[in-house]
C-alpha cells in the first residue's frame, strides 16, 4: 500500500481528482487530495495574503497531520511549484518520490510567471491588478470537451493573485533527495508547460512518462493516469 498526496493546479481544487480517487483506493492505496487555500471549497479564504508559500504550508500540514511516511507527492501544473517547495522543507522519511503531472519544474528563484511569454505575463498581471485574482480560463485550453468541459467549467474558481509572482527559493539538493517523475500530457500539449518538458528531457535524474491526452489527465484520462501512478508507486 502506498500513500498519495495529490496537489491540484491553478483554478482547481481537490474535486478534480474525483475520478481517480476511487481507483487508487480500489487498488489498495490511500490518497489525500489537498484543496489549496483560496480555491474551490476553500475559496472563502481568498485574500491578498494568499501566495505560493501559503500553499506550500497547506501541503506540509497534511503530511504532518496525517503522519505520512514514504508518500508519493503529486503536483499538477502550478502544483509543481508547490510540491517543489514542500520537498525543500519536508523530512527525508516523509516522501518516496515526486511526480510532476504536466507541471511546472522550477529553478531556484523562479515564480509561476517565469518562462511564460511577455504577452501572457502582461495579461495576467493586468487581471490581478484589476480583480486581485486570476479568472479561470476556458477548459478547452486543457483539451476538454463535452461533459468534462462543462464539469470543470462549473467548478473552477479564481486563482489567488499573490501566487503569480511569488519567487520560490529552495535547495536543489534537498529536492533531489527522491526519484523525480514527469508525466507529459501530449495531446494537446499545453504551451506554458513546454519549458518543463524540455528541461526534464535534458537533465539527469528524471523519468518521463507520456499520456496522449490534454492537460487535465485526471479528468480526461483517469485510467491512463492511474496506470502511470501505480507503476511509479
């Protein structure tokens, strides 16, 4: 039996793992799906003070309070920033590996905004200045259609604006204590993840898995994602 800690990406919540959780449990594993502060069922906690460091603390609190050891830590999209911050601070025995699920793989000092095009940065910073948060995109950018598109569109909530330009300082040596996996969702591939795709294929220490689906595989291809996670575990 393995323990999984599932960290969602921007605009999402623990709800996004709904199709995956029963399958992990049926395979004999435990899974803890975290909702980050200010999002989904914790949207009432949105404030200007919520940033990347808040979200790192959210996940650390789950690992600590559940007394987890040897957990598989999974971060989707923006969640790659979060799990990197967690890996920098958590005790050796708490984790067994890191899984970047079509996620950002940061360098020390990077922000979520780092590596995005100047046009994207300008648009998102303007939205944050106006709204204090980033409004959700149309789920079609994640390759979702039909009922999946409608389900995600109903459930997405604005992303706290403080997350966008918060730098993450961490020790690469601490993060590299565990095996690192990258799950590349290739059809369609989300352009903002391209820098991470290239990086994990050019640096040692990474195992890359591919799934021929869009950016939200827990929604669009849960069985394919399950197979990858069980293989990793």
